[in-house]
């Protein structure tokens, strides 16, 4: 009978997906992501970009460790180790190449470049009309000193390493003598208007955005102005208000990231302002105060997009 035949017909099987999970080591985050992918029957292969390369003789012009001559169905970038300028350029080039080959890369090299270089984040945010403190980035010490002389009468500045993370290397600048020497500054002075205020200690917010929505948030309380969890900041669950959510979503969209960790602080007037956007955010602190598995949310968002693409292709 046609009816029962139909009922017994095998369901169209979705092709098995294989994801390259870009990591510098298989840490807690990587393990959580691999587990989350496995729940969707997707194999996530940890890939260190330092073991990949360009190889023009291969079918796709690339070698992706663990994938032989094939391409991954998608790439999720969790972390990239530091290296020489040349090594990092090659690694980002591989991510650019994957995108150009049509592989979805979350986050792609362009978004990563815009976030790793804090001055480009500031530029992109300001151009998009997103509230962010005034920022200058210059190479020459005497130019940096002139900025400090001109700007500090209106309030302190913050010096940050251009490629900094986890609150390392930040300094408050009250006068030109607070600037680090060029060698210590790696030849670049990134200076930002200090907007922190003390209210029984210091605090700022971290919002995690994925696929156009805020999926987790925390407030970080600290005894000093640098609130990163790695610097002793204490994470507490937070429900962000509409202003913060809107800023985080617009900042992530302006950067062109599929997911991002957005740092938001309130200035003396109580206005929310974006301090930083992270395209490779760690979330162990945020996970401590978030009931849902963050890895599961990020993974589901990517798998849904891939499955939707697959189903569309199958139906075409
Ligand atoms: N302009 C600023 N005004 C006040 N506090 C700041 C400012 N910039 C950074 N901070 C503090 O320092 C922390 C780290 O700065 P951030 O720009 O996020 O760099 P990192 O990449 O090291 O996390 C922020 O979470 C915030 O607590
Ligand atoms: Mg930060």
C-alpha cells in the first residue's frame, strides 16, 4: 500500500557535518564545544592554525590539519595563539581563504582583525555611531604626549596595548610622564578617554551576542578599575537593559561578527558605552553565572545555519 510504503521510507539523511574547531589547545572551552557539536551528531575536529598552510598543488590550495584533501563544512574559531607578525598573517590568510572558498567561518578573519586591533574596533564603532569613549592611536611618543597634554585637563586617559586582552598592560594616564616607553608600548600608543567611576568599587558589563541576540550577560565587580575576571573581577549574573542590549547587538553587527563578547561600561552621566568587542571571547567566568550552556548555544546557532543551508540545497 502506498501509504505504508511512504511511512516506511527512510527519512532523507542529512549529510554528516565536519567542523574545524580552531584552537591553540584543547582546553575546557574546546571540550565543551566538541561535546555540544557531538550532541548534534556533528564532528568537531580541533585544528591548530599553526599546523595548517597554503598548498597551491592541493585541490583547494590549502592544507587543513585533520581534513586531508577535503574542506571542513564550517569553521568555528575559538582561539588563535600569538606568533610572529608573519605567522599571524599566514593564519589569518588561511581563514580568509576558507571564507573565499565558501566555507562559513565563525568568526571570519575580517571580524577577528577588527577586534584584535583595538584601534580598528574603536574606528568601526565610532563610524557606526555606536557610543564608545574617544580614542586615539598613534606611533610617535611625542605625538602621544601632545594628545595627553591636550586631553588630560578634561580627565584621565587609559593606555592599552593594541593587541591586549584579559586586562593586561592597561595603565591610567594622568600626564605625559605616565606613558610607557616606546619599547614597552610595542611602538603604538592606544589612548582612550577613561570613563570609569567608582560606586562602592568598580563595575562593567560583559554581554555575549550570538546570531543577533544577547545570549548571556554578567556584571563584573572589582576593587580596582580593571574588571576582567582574570584580574580579580567578580562575575555576577545580570539582566542587561534595552540600552545595553542594543549597543551590544549594534557593535557586533558593525564588526561583522557572528558571535562576540561586548564590554560595556557606564560613564559619569550613566550612559552605556562600548569599551571593547571580543571576536574570540572566553566564557568561563560568564558560564559560572549563566544557567544555560554557552557552548551549546553557540554551537546550536552554527549548526542551525548549516542545516538550513543543507536542507535548502537538498530541496533545490
Ligand atoms: N576607557 C575606559 N574607561 C574605564 N575603564 C576602562 C576603559 N577601558 C578599559 N577599562 C577597564 O579595563 C578593562 C579591560 O579593558 P578592555 O578594553 O576590555 O581590554 P582587555 O582586552 O584587556 O579586556 C575593562 O573591562 C574595564 O574594566
Ligand atoms: Mg575586555
